[in-house]
C-alpha cells in the first residue's frame, strides 16, 4: 500500500522520540517532518544518538499549515495549548491529527480550563474530537479527523478499572488510584526536580489531589459508570525511566445474597472485555503486573485481588508510559484512522531485563 | 557513664549492619558481640567493607545464653521465629532484649501464627513484651525487659495516621495504606527476585492483601481507634536502596455542621502529638515527604492534603526503613531502656543527594 | 522459506531470555525447545513475565542428543563446560551449534584450562570451531558446524581496536582496555554480590588482571597484529541493567616524519573496515559512545580521540551486552549459517530513554 | 573553645549542601551565612528538605566583603572564576578562605586560563594559595590564608598513585587514569544532560583528553615525580549519586635484577605514606575499592594489583566525591587552619547499603 506520510510536531521530547522509534519500524508509515522548534536545522540524530544512521533528517519548525499540505497525519507531541492554538478548518480538511497533548481530551471546556489553567483556543473542535483510547472507542476513532490521544496515567488507570465500572461491580465513589510513574513522564525539560540526583534513590507523591489527569479519568470512567464520579488520584515519581503502575482500590458491591463476587466472576468480566484485546493481558491468578514486563511494548498488564477482610478489590495495571501511554497508542490510533491492522508496527516484545 | 555492652544476633543482615553503623557512633554503647551464623570467624569488615578499620572484630555464633552473661542488651536482627525460640526466663533476668523480628509484636498469638505461618515458641512472653514504637509507648518501653521493635512499613504507616485515628477524625474503616519501599527491606538473602536486574527499572506490588505487616498496623491503630479495624495495605518494591513512603487514604469525618475539618484543624492535631517529637517532622503546607530527605536519619516526615472533592484526606509519611524502620528505632528503644537521652547517637543528618 | 527450527539450552538465563526475545520476532526462525534444567515443566512465561501470551511453551530438560533430531540449530547459553561436555560427532552431523559459552573460543586448550580452571571435555572440536565475530570471520562462519559466539566484553573490546591493530597504527604492547558493564552480564544466578542493594549506587573493578575475557581479546587481536600480545583488561560493574562501554588506550605509532596520524587518517582506517558494516556505527567527530544509544539493538558504537599531548589514542566502544554481546550476535551467526540476510530479525532500533 | 563562624558562598549547590550537612554536625563550627544568589530570602530548608528543622536560616546574597567582617572562614562552593573575582587584600586580612573552585589550584596561570577558558581575575594570590590536599600539604595548610580545595577527580587520582610516584616505582610517562564518577559531580544546574532519564541506565566518557582536572593531577604528581608529567585522564559519568572510582595504570620500573617489585614491596610503600593517615584506607590484599564503601564518609579506599604478564600495576582508589572530593576535605582544611584535630566533625561512618 501507499506509505502514510507522517509529520511530528514536538519530535524531540521523549514522547516524540518514541514516536520516531516506533514509526521507523512501521512498514506503512514514513516520517517526513521532524518538528522541533528548539533544534531547527540540527540533525535529529544529534539530539537522539540512538537514531544515528537510522534517521538522517534535520529538525524543522512547527508549521502546521505547511505540514498539512505535505503529510497524511500530524502527531502533536507538544505542551498543552499548542495544538489547540494551531488547528483550524483548513488543516482538518486536509490531514488527520493525533494530538498527544490534553487539548481535546476533556469535553467540558471549563473543566479543562480550570485544571490546566489556560484558555482553550479552539473549543469548537472539542465536540468532534474522539478520545483515542482504542480498546474502548475503536469504532469512533476510525471515523475521526481529530484524535485526542489519552494521557499516560489515564490510559493505565482507566483500562485497569473499566470492566468493573462498566458492569457495575464496584462502588465507583470509593475508587482510589495510587499511581507510580517512571521519570520520562515528566518530559525532557531541563528542570532541577528531574535531575538524576534529585530523582535517584527517592520516591515522592506529587500533584496530590490536583493532578491534571484526574478529571480525564473521572470523565471516561463516568461514561462507563453512567454517572459523574470523583476519585482520588495520586501520582508518584519513581526512580526509573519508563513505566506506570496503577494500584486501584474500590469497594466491591455485594451480590443479592450478601456475598462478594468470586475471583472467577471478576475474572470473567475482565475476560469479557479483554480476552480478544491483543494489547491487554489479564495475568494469571496471583501474578501481579510489573512495569518491567511491558517495557518497550504496547501492552497493558492487569490483574486484581479480592480482599474478603475489607470487601475491597485491589486492581493493578502496568504500561510503558511512552508506548501505550503515549506514542504506541498514538500509532494504534493512526492504524485505526488509516484502516490498517490495529497492531501494525506495534508487535513489540517487551525487553527484560 | 559506664558503656552499655551490646550483643547483636544477626549482625550481617542489612538491619544488623545498620545497627553496627549507628552503635559505632554511639558514645555510651559498645558492641562486644557480632553474631552471624553465616560468617562465623570471618572479620566483620570482610562482609561489610565500609566498616574496614572501624570494626576489627570477627563474627560469632548466635548463642543467646552465653551472650546474656556478657552484655547488657541483645538486639536480635534475625528472621521470624528465632528470638522466640531462644529467649527464656534466665536470659530475660540477665539482659534486655530488643527484638527486631516480628515475634513479639502481635498480642494475639493466633493472629501471629496465621499470618506468619509458624508456631510461636514462647507465647508466654508476648504479654509482657512492649511494642517499641517510642513516640507512642515511650513510658512502657522504659520499664520493659523485652521490646518488640516495630516493622518498617508499620512504623511509617502507623505514625502517619496515628493522630487522626486517635482523635477520631477519620473513618478508620475506610483507611487504605499504599506503601512503597526500597529494596533493603527485602533483606540480604540471595534471591533471584532481589537481583539488581530484576528490581532496577521496575516497580510492582507484592503481598497484596496478604502482607504480614497488615495485622500489626491494624492492632496498633485499633488501640488508637478503640475498636478493631481492618485495612488494606499494599506494599510495592521500588528500585532504590532505602526508604519507605506510605500514602494513606481515609474519609474524613464531617463536623457537626456537615463541613470537613480544615487544614488548620488537622494540622493542630498533628502538632498536638508531634510538635515535641524530635524525630517526627510535620512538613510545611504543600510540601510532601520524599524518602531522600530522611535517608540515613531517624526522622519520620509527615504531611497531608485534604481533598474537598471526595471528602478524603491523603496522608503521607516517609522514613528510612533501616533507621527509623529498624536499627534507629532499636537504638531509640535502647536509649529508653537505659535511661539515656532518647536521641543519643541518633543525631543523624539526612544525606542528600 | 522453510522455518529454521531452533533449540535453546539455557533459555532462562539473561542471554537465553534475550535469544527468546529476538527469535520471537525473527520471521524465519521458530523456537521449538526452551531448555532450562531449573524450570523443567514450568511455563516459560512464568519465569519471564514479559513473554506472557507471546510464548506459551514449557521449559524442557537439556538433552542435546534428543534436541539434535528435532532442530536445525542449537544455541547453548549455559555455563562454561556444559557445551563441551555434551557435543559429539553425531550431534555435529545433524545440527548446527552456536555456543554462547567460552568452550570453543580459545584455540589453545591449555590457555582455556588455565584461565577457566576446568578441564576441556572435547578439545577435538576446538580446531574446527569458528570464532563467531561476524564482522571479522563472516566467511568462515558461513561454512561452520560449530560457532563459538564471542564474549560480551571481548566483542566490544576487539571491534573497538581492531582496525588500528590490523593496520599497525598503534603499539599493541601499550594497549589497555578499561571496560564497564551493566549487571545483566553477571547472569541470573542468585548471588549476594548481584543483589540490587549491593550493586546500586556503587561501582567497582573486579577480576583485576585475571578476568577470563583477557586471553580471548589477546588471541583475536593477536591474529590482527600478527604477533602474540598481552594487554591489561579491567572490567567494572556499573549499576545499570544493560550495556558495555570499553575505553581503550594505546600509543599511536608515529609516522615516518615523526608526527602522529591525524584524525582524518585514523577515521579513514575505521571507515575502511566499518563503513559497510551495518551494525558498526563510527560516530561523528567529537561524539562519544553512550551505552544507552545502543540499548536493545545489535549496534556497536565506536569513536576515538587523539591526545597530542601524550601521543596516545583513546578508543571507545559501546554495545548492549545481551544483544551484540550475546544473543544478537548469536542470531547474526545463525543468519550466516543458514544463508539468510545477516541482519534478518536484527533490525532493532535502540530504545531511549 | 570559641565557635568558628562560617560563611558559605554557594550553599545550595551539591558541594555547598554537603558542607552544610557536615558543619551542622561539627562541634566547633557554626554556619552564620548561607549564601545562594539563586535563593535569596528563601529558607534554606525549602531548597534542601533534608535540613528541615535542622537549619532554620534563610539564604543570603554572595557578598564576600560583608561576610569577611562576620565570619572566621569563608567557603566558596561556586563556579570557576567567582572566588578569584571577589577576593582581595582586605578580605584576606580578615578571614580565611577555602575555595572549592579551581581558581587557585594551578600555579601556572596560563595553564589555568587555557584549560578553563577564562581570564584569572586575581593571579597575585595564586602563589600564596596552598593546595589543600591535606595528606600531602598538611603543614602548609596550617599556615595558609587561602586554601585551594582540590577537585574531586584529582583528590582521588592523586592519592591513589602518589606514594608510587613519589618513590619512583612507576614510569610516570605511562600513567593513565580512567575515572568514573557519580552524577552529583556535575552539579545541580538544570541541564538536559543531567536529567534522570539521560543518565540512568547509561554510561559514557566525556571531556576525553580535555577535562580540566587533567593539569591539576599533572601538576601535583609532577611535584612528586620531580619532573613535569603528562597523563591521560578520562572521566566517565555513572548512574549513581555519589562516588568516584579511579582506575590507574602504569608500567612498574624493574628492579636492578630485572624483576618487578613484589606485592609486599609495593604495599610497604603505600603503608609508609598512609599507615598513619586516618582517612586513607589501603585495603587488604585482593580486596578492591568500591565507592559504596566510602559513601557519606571522608575516606579514600585504595588498593592495587601487579600484573606480571604486562609489567603494569593497576591502582584503584575510591572516594565520596562530595565528601573527600569536596566538602569533607574542605572541613579537614578548616580544621587544620584553626588548629583543631584534623578529623573533627569528620568521624563519618560510611553508609551501606
């Protein structure tokens, strides 16, 4: 088939770099534009030495108008606000957009503006944008012009709880998500907080009760629950490069006879949703997700434990934040947009150790 | 004053090694017995190269009878079951014992035997043993013969929530403790799971709903609450050497007028219990504990955040698992037992980075 | 083409695990035997959770006789001595063998027995075995029955200096190799020395002047030099999972006019040998190898710096010890043995970060 | 005795922070000025959370004139050039200065200006400045007004080879220093290169043949050798917070009978210089330095191995770069300047793990 021409805006951030890694191995796609305002005219491989002799191109400016004439799909792996400030009707009529920022993830613009603290520059496209969590919105993505690629924490948090929320097995008002992330999630900006010596041999919570991924999780799980929900979401910074682990707690709803659902009943619900999902692996009983087991791949590993003593279920999910949490899911969305096999270019075997 | 003669059984594990580090700087104590069955007759500094030219002694066998005649206090930093199998009336009449294992932490022997899966060899001493969480049981420790030094996770988990439980500010039945620990907590045993390549670049939960520190937390917080409680406790293994961070969630009880307690009200409760506690630092508003900030020291750093949206409070506590979570607290207990200033030898400034 | 049937003896070590990762993505090869004496009858994916739903097979015993009837090629990723103790004429008549251990790397059996401290059980095959450093012995590998896959340190050390040794540009008697390796090179055995807490936040030299890869480097560079050479080789253990960096020092031979060779002259020599080698990347001037840039790939990154002040050249090379230093090179050898494109299944883009 | 009043310029860099850690435990010194231009008027403990409730002071500007009237000794833990631009006769008449930058380390100003690329602003003080490598220049330090505190790499590199150079046992023209450092050596500046994700799981050489510590090592070892020497010095960045390991290579001079010196002969030379040095530990035969064994302490661990095959000796030394390589040595110099016991406040037991 004809190669899909790809433009990346923000190609030198960590998510952008991962897009380059994945797309350079994708047989139907070709990157023709490596946008990076900070490195214009510099060779891409001078920024990411791993790509030496693999990518020979230079970095370009972030001109979305010009790009729309050159490519079939644009990935924006940029800070919040940039995509919303650039997109317009002309562009959307020419090209598909997969936005890895948060600009089009939240349907209620006031919620976006409150949590992100910036004005939304093109709210008129929020409605049509499709939330690109492929396992849930697959059919809508196929028809979209503008895909809002989900956040890293949100992808992991939502998929881990989704079947139980959707089937009404847990009390959604008791849901707590305690998440742990590798440091690449903080991006490649030169900040003291992200220096090696500040992160190494350290763990901390941050954005406690205020992290921006909270309303995104609430919105999506709210759709599944059929009612608005409010959760506690606490992210933690872990001294590792990649990986997110979400540990989630909720009260199980009791059955009519007053007993808790069994392992087998819960497992059956997970299987109902995920048994045919290539990228979701519900682990065997008693085996809990480890981020290293999904590193470099597009997998989400999930499992759960029922605690009879407290009546709660502990759900755990693990992803590679740069793959399923960013670039991998973006490519999965691209595959859907262009009617390719959903796993094209994503047959990535996790690397261990 | 006269030097306290100290014997350590299990001196070559990580907790034992930390006891040696701390006691070698303690002006009133002198280690005269480095017990380590695995390294008998080998120089202690050949096991821990950091102690070269600081400790010249050789490792000895674990003979508690003989030791009781030689020393004033015995620290047992050994696997569960050993201390209980060795202790007897004669020994207790001659020497103080600070047991760093779990043998005498839990008052209900059936709970101990169920969670630890071993028979308790000297249940007759459980009653008199004092749970050595100094900030809470200070006065009882002073009079004890046998101190049950608390677990690492439990020290952190209990102290983080204690004031709010004690004062009835939270619904204890909603308490969830999501804890993260460095790898030294797993001990120095040669196990594949603890190899560098298995731990590095990885995070996972383990012992989900089954970890042995659960009943210990429940018992102690139950005393504070005045009723039995059951919690969810989930430990995670973090790729770092030292440090425990406990992130704890609970529903705040509403006040008579239906409103939530304020930041100031909660802070006042923490201050009531901890303002005069040298080793407990309640951080400034908006500053959350980081394990690196307590590394090498006996501090517990604590803070909290009220989430008005969900009605929950998120409490966070950080310790160095080998110091306040093991050897530091053991020395603190020794100081109490021998009527020394409680912080003698524990004036340790955290090391950063 | 017909699938190559592969048997792995030692499939659950780190090198074995990497073979499984690489071969599971190789379009012309199929693993039919996952040998692992320690895990017989256990699912392979219960040992390496990353392979869940990718490999469904169970581990088998290490029966080379039986295996020879089932497969086209056997990889032995086992401790020294095992391959030599199993191989025989019958087996070699039926199947190709790529031995990842040191058994057939060294031509002088007395050197092998001295450095490895074991008796060689089948010295009669040493002569015919081909040293599988593909870039140098490509044509011989194609005709071999038994390939001695090079060591990790040796691959990196040899390729980094090879062109200059071969062309006589350096005084080989001044060659010093100071090498640094990630911890996966130490294998998956449960040893205290390789525990996370012993390796993390630490660097040390080991095997100083006695490491077994020394004679292997000397032999191969001796062939290139046309004379026996003796070098200093010092390995160091680095707190990271993967990667070897070799920093090598040698006196440059002066030219007839007494001057040192120029950067361009040295570069031309490297290019003569490596410009057409896909897996060897000679970096741009002033850019020095970093192990992270080759992680997960079969690349060797090389560069050098001439120090006019001392007359020495500093050569640096980086590989992923588990790929080009073990499994990747083994697959490269397999490709040569079966007349496949040499890079089949090895089009691996390095992962960063 | 009267407390020594201390001012620190550059108190919020990593070396400055370590000075604060050490001096806060020093019984005869008191910090009265925490200079940090970047954090003026902010609480010191808001920058370094480890110092919460230990240091209550705020950060001040870097006014050396004013400071000279307030304190007995000024530590400058600042970038190159600052101390030289501030110091003058008036200041030196009032106060002792220990400069942790390179400004006064190198006697030949043209060498300084060439390697550092900046003009020296007060070359008139270079002559009187004493190079504060205490083990070698102890007596001169005691009489100094201005101490040039040695670099981290240089301290380790020099002390490791010093006895053999001084006694003429090695051919100094063959000396090669291959050094490895933790990341705190790179400082606390917000640079992409020092981000966690760039350093973690990576090792690289940098400043190859151009690192600024080269001429400092050459000058000091040149004094010991009695002739100018030129060496190769290659630093490497290691994914750990603290620690420097120097691996050094040189040809041993043969004895009159053509044989190499024995282990015992070399050991005797090391003992001659270091047996009475508290902070230098020459390890037992066959035990090689590990950076973790000196972490947090002022020790230098040293050992060596003679390679009969090549005629070379491999010398290895390890320090904590922030202690013996910076703040610890600075305090040691202060102790000498004020006639205190040299180890006052430096009785630091290394922390493991």
